[in-house]
C-alpha cells in the first residue's frame, strides 16, 4: 500500500516501489542502465542540477555493507557528497524525535537515506522532511534492492515485463518489494513460503487489489517450475530473534541445484546478500553459472545513482 501521498509541493521521496507509477519506475531503470554504461563519470544529462552543492545524509539503525558503501560512492560519482551516520551518532539514538531530526537535517542536507528498524520511522521522517527521503531497508520493504534486481534481470534476460520470477523462502521485506515490483513492472511473481511466514497482509491486499499476477503458496517446486528467475534471502533478517524456529520452518525451502533444475534452462539465481551458504542457498548454486548475485550487488550503485537523480529532480 502506498506509504505517502504526494502533492506538487512535497519532495520526491523514494519510500516504496508501489508509491511510484510504472512510467517513473521505468525511467529510473533506464537511467540505471545508462549510468552503468557511463561508469564513474556520470554525464551531465543524467546528473541533477546543482549536484555539486548537494549532500545526502545516510542514517543507519542496522548494519550495512552494500547500502552504505554504494550510496556514498553513488553520490561521489554524481558529483555531490554524502555523510554516513549510525543512529547512535545522532541524538536520535538517545531519544530526540524522528520529526525533529527530519526538520533539522532538512535545513542542512539535500536528501536523506535511512535504514530503519521500523517502517514507521521511515514514514515519520518523510512526513516531516522538506527534502527527499529514500528507504534503504526497513522491516517492511527494501525497494532499492529490488530496483537493482530488476536492472540485473534485464541485463541478463531482457525486459522483465511478462516474465516469471519465483521467490522461495521467508516472506520478508525483500519479498514485499518484489510484490510491489511485479505489479508495477508487469511480471508474474510466484512466492513459496511456509504459511506462518507469508508476506505482510497489507502488501498482499494491495497486490490483489492492483490485480497483480502474484500467487502465494507453500510449495517451492510449484513456484519454481518454468520460472525465469529464482530468488531467495536469509532465513533470519536483521532484528529477528526467533532464529531457531525460522531455520526449522524454512529448511524445506533451501535453494539447491535440484530445485534450480525445475526452473527454465536459462534461469538466473538471485540473492540480495549477505548469503548464508548451506542454509537458504547451497554453495554450488550461489557460486554456479546461474548465479548473478554479484551483479545485483554492483547494480545497487548504478540504480541508486538513478534513484538519487530522480529524487533530486533530474
Ligand atoms: N543487500 C543489502 O542491502 O546489503 P547490506 O545489508 O550490506 O546493505
Ligand atoms: N531480509 C534481510 C535483507 C538484508 C539486506 C534483512 O532485513 O536483514
């Protein structure tokens, strides 16, 4: 379900894939392909105006390798600057409100990215900011990751519209962003998750209302049969404390070579990383010829340049 309503005066936030229309999302993916082609020196046509004076503040309530480093370097390659902070570096970490933090940082910076424990924090930050806010992962969604995954799919297999993606494992934050993407980019998404770990009801209700080609069941083989792409993620996301229960529930959902053989011949394997080999994915699949996981990681950099440019009005 869209998390904000935008008006002509409000900043261009990037909070969830479902908040943007198909045309804006396509523009971002096309810009990401162009950014990758251009390399480190982003051509003026792809850069937002006044980028040389722009600073993006990155706030982390949880650990990060890819998101932290790719956003920082994305800003440098665009010609601006970035400031990366853990929430405990800020007064936010000792109780200053999210709203006041948003209002203060809006006076200094040109954009904010937050990786938040709770999706509510992201929404509250955006509601009170006068500069664009980007979702760098919450408990509910991970839109920048899935935008990089769409770019990666298209590099390997061509346009994603009309194709089939299978999600196998936990119906987590990344799965929800895949659901949003399936609706907006027009592809079929088949999810196989244990019943007690089905994706968030709000995302399912939204996808059904939007008439997305999405099915949710608990049979991995059924989901994977004939798919162009198989995706999974860790069984225990950051902030979850029931690791033992999850590992038991998710053991039948491990992606291995036998499961990959049920997909189409040229199918690719995706994982947002970090991966836990021998748990959600076998070593041979992760390191095998169908795996595109390091392309996904690289594309975080390129797609985020395109997302930042969109937020800053390019
Ligand atoms: N995939 C991803 O978001 O990685 P990090 O947690 O390292 O940022
Ligand atoms: N679902 C994982 C993604 C990590 C990038 C988590 O939230 O920890």
